[in-house]
C-alpha cells in the first residue's frame, strides 16, 4: 500500500512557481516605487513654481534678487558625474540650494517650513538656476529648477526640470 503525499519533484515545481511569482511581485513593487518617487518630485516642482511665482509677485523681485546669490544658482556649485545624494550638508551644492530656498520661502510665507523640500525623492538637492537679470546683455532668460532624477546625477537624461515664469520680463 502506497502512502499519499507529494513527490520531491512536485514540491520543487511548486517552490519554483512561488519563486517566479515572488520575483514578479518584487519587480512590480520596485517599478511602482520608482513611479511614486517621480510623481512626488513632479508634485514638489509644481509646488515650487507656485511658491516662487507668489514670492516674485509679493516682493516684485526676481529670484536672483531674493536669494542675493553672488554666483547665481546651485548649478554652478554642483559637480557633474557625481551622485548628489551623497553630498554633505556643508557642500556648496547643498548649502546654496538650502539658503536660496530659505530666502525665497521667507518672501513667500515666513511660517512655512522649507526644510521638507531640501531634497528630492531620491535624496538629492534641487538645482536652482537663477537666470532672469543674471546677464545684463540678456536679462530675460528663464529661471529653472531641476531634480537630478533617479540616477541622482545632475545633467543626465533623467533630470526633471521646470521653468519658472518671468518676474519682470514679458
């Protein structure tokens, strides 16, 4: 009389199927997580645009005038081909972004906590390029704000950039 049960082959097949299903679920979750980070960053950039335009209207100043940057923009202080999420708080790329954001937020709403916007969803600083009124010969160049994106490296193909409307140019 033969006992009822599963053979070793049957158990291995079931384990293999469960493994394939688990790998598929993990890959789907990773993809969903990446899409969520991208959506969060897009949302924050839209909030920045609204905040920056409101500050420009309130003060009747350009972003460059509000931040008082001697060397305009965090673009000038951020290294290329470098993971920006690993930079220390003391690095000029990080500190100039935070200082600029704090100055703009103070003009927007002094009770607003800007620190939650110091980094994008991947832990990198945003890159503000204050172009309007930067060059006297061509004062009407748009300001931009950029997230280095998922690769955390600025100036690559996955950067997410928004254009800030002019404060004084038409």
